[in-house]
């Protein structure tokens, strides 16, 4: 996405020095050499002690309100006075069939071991109960902040993005809390904050009303803190993820799932991992199964003449291209299995096929010459004889194949940020040889692609050119319109150190602008170890939204926040169905304005989202 580098590939990665430590989180799935149990320097210890106001063990509610506590990242080393120590009661609001996240934090002047949190059963109207076991407790894990030359001059820099209250440390390196590690307990070094992340799952059968219970935090030093908890469940609900109206299109990479788990590519163990990641994507309502029909579709021609993938591990083709000296043939068996696996997990129904056009590189073909058994990489000219021969063979074969599978109506030819002139050549060629795909072209690019793409995601820098009226016209015509961010803008974004509230805000922005949803170019294009070397080329977190876990994805603060923003979008969508004359009411307009004001999360009032959501739920239930 918007990858126009002005630096050499050789200058992309600067090393990050992290002291070798033993991970403090049981079952984290991450490296044992990370930023989570590193001891603080003396000057930092003094600052954290001052911020704590004591050397004893303390717990607190970030932001002071449990309802908005998940909208911030807790710094590992707080250096300003900690707020929320005086909050004694926890309160949340919810609707049926949704998740609600919140967090507490703990710190001490001495090391803590076996820190745990538990949620008891919640008792509601008429003795109704929400089981405490339905609440997931995870531990925020810290990763080093990589300050390197990987920041392209068009991308937002760390200092433009991150908040001094959320990124902390002694720059050797600084750290930020993002991964959410699973486990039964966590060990915490002295003078380090440890957030405890709660995800409450509200059953779709929950009776409306107030539910009460308690949250308890314990540690090996005798600490036991109990907070009374109340959850107000409104008489409203969000649909199951498979029925979300929000159009989420996040691009997953199967190769890194294998590499980062140490299993053989396309082995049975790899397919089990793919299933786990697919289920995670399905839990967010992912609408597209993104596939590769060529080898390394994101091959890149960099500024000083080097050619390499823009991802640390290149994508491989799920379709095997073969050339026997006179004709091309294609093996779709792996592609089919990938699609079937995703559909079974609940993804789709759309299928994206990347890509007829090379990304930031000259056109080329990769195939096996069956006469020699060798892999051939062949440069070709766009719309030249050889290019037309190859794609003139592929497209009819592909059309025939997906038609036989019953997938034609949901299969898209997908493209990433190709110039309009180039796209026009391709569109004309598609019409010539496989007109069934005329209205099945998907583009992530700019508003200038609007006439070419039935599924269009506009980049943030052109989003203002996509008016609400045009988006609505496209929707009535059966077309899809979303937006995306990448290494820019600085705000809002989903980078590893973006203010947490910004990921929650993105679906609200889509709702305000009458867009169908959101696209993000990479779900999991990691380095060999994103816990210690979090950057390959682009701004940290631009290349992934989750982390590699033991048997599937380890979630992140921003991935959870995005999910809950999507649930908010669903509530807005339900309210719009009640509106008269297809016009937003003043109350809804005010709510959308409140949620999306202050795009810079560093200065945004983090209670805006909760206030906007409360207004939407009130309008829905009145």
C-alpha cells in the first residue's frame, strides 16, 4: 500500500539491541528474549517510583473509568502521576452478543510473581447469570520500539505518531504495550506496570438489565484487591460476525504462519495453523479470502535498483503455472484448498485474486518449464504479446475453474495501487478475454479508480474526494466502497504505537462517511521474530495487526479495538435502518461527530467513543 520508497533497501533495517531476558508471561507464545522482564535503570526507577507515589504494590484503572480504560496503552514505565488509583468501582455498558474490553494495571517497588486476575459470575435481573468463565483475561506484552531508517519519507515517524505517555523506557530501547498474551499468570519486574486485559463476552440471550459481580487481582506478595463490577446490558444486540454489514478486508499471509511457528510450508500442521488464523479473521467479520495467483505479487523495484519483496517473507503463488513450450497450464489444487479452508472457518464469501499486475515493479511471469523442471522468471511488457499470451490463457481457465466450483459470483481480480492508465489496459483486456470479470475488479488505490472498480478501497490521502453521496450511489449499484491507511497518516492509524483509541475510531469514520468498511494491507507479514525485531521495512505495525502465538494468532490491543469499533458500526447500521427518509437524525449525526472528532488520539478525549456509543444505544432502545 502506497509504497513509494526513497531510500535503499540496504538501509531499511537497523538493529535493535534488547537485553536477553526470560519472558514473564506463561504461555505467551513469544520469544524468550523480549522486553517484558528487563530491569529498569536507576534514573527510570526513580521516575516510576515518583509516579506511583509509593514503593508498595498498587493497582489502578487506566483513565480512571473502566468503561474507557481500553482506549489507552499503559506505559511500561509510568513517569507521570498515575491516575485511577482511587477508582474503587468498575462499571461497563454493553449490548447482547458483543465483546467489551477493559483493563486494570498493577505495579510495585519489588518484583511480583504469579499475578492473576479473575472475574466472578455476574448476577442480573431475575437471577439471570453471565458466567465469569466467559470473560477472557490476558496480559499486555511489551515489544521494543524500533527507531530506524525504515521510516520512509512519506510515512509517519514514531515521534509524529506515538504518545510520550504510552511509549516509555530509556531508549535502549523504548517499549510499547501491544500484544495480548494468554496465560494463567504473569510475573512483573519491580517498577514496571503490567496491564491486565479483560474481554467480556455478552451472550446473545442475556436479559437486559444490570449485572453485578466482582473482579479480583492477586499476587504472590499477598496482594488481593477486589473491585465491585456492574455491567448494564441494553435491550439491543449486534449480529454474529458472519452477518456484519461492515466490510472488513485484511490481507493475511499464510507463509509467515508457517515460518514463525517452525512448521513446514503447506504441511498438515501449517493447514491447521491457517484454520486457526482464519477463525480469528472470521471473528471480526472478514469478508474477503485473499489469495495469490502469481508468485510474489508484492515484488518491489526499490529506488537504488534492488528488487525484493516488500514483506520479510515473500508471498508464494497458490496457483502453479506451467509452460510446456507451446502452451500454459495451471494447477489450482492449493488455491482451492485455501479457499475451502477459509470458507469453512467462516471467511468470505468474496475471494480476492492477487494479481495480474506487479506491484511497484515491471511485469513478469513465474512458471515451471515442464521440459526442464526449472522455475523461470520472465520479464514481459504490459499488453505485449507474451503478457497477452499468458494472461489470455490464465483468465479463461480461471473463469472456467471458479465457475465449476460455484465461486464465480464471488471471485474478484484484485489490484494494489496501480496507475489508472495501467488499470485501464487491464480492464480492457479482461473484457476482451474474460468478460465475466468485468464487474469483478477490486482495487486498493485512489478515487481516480472509481469507474474501474466495483470494489474500491480509497487511500486516506484521497478519502475526502469520496463523498458520502458517491459512496451511497455505489452502494445502490451493488458496489463496495471502503478506505485504508498504511504507514500514513500519522493519525488515525493502527501502528504498534498508535494511540489505542484510533483503531476503535476507524469504523466510526467509515460510518460517518457512509463507507462500507475498512481495508488494511497486512494482517501478519512478520519478521522472523516480531517480538524482538518488530520492523522489516515499514513503520512498526504497518506490516501486521496480530502476533504469532503458539497455535494461532496472539491478538493485540489494536486488533481488539478494531473489533469493538466494528461492533459500534453495526449499532449505527441498525439505527440507520430505523431512520426515516434515509437521513441521519440529529442525534446520530452528533454521535458520529463526537466519535470522530480529534483524529489525533494523543489529544483526543477517550470518553468520546463511549459517549457516542451510549447515544446510539439510547436511540436504538427508545
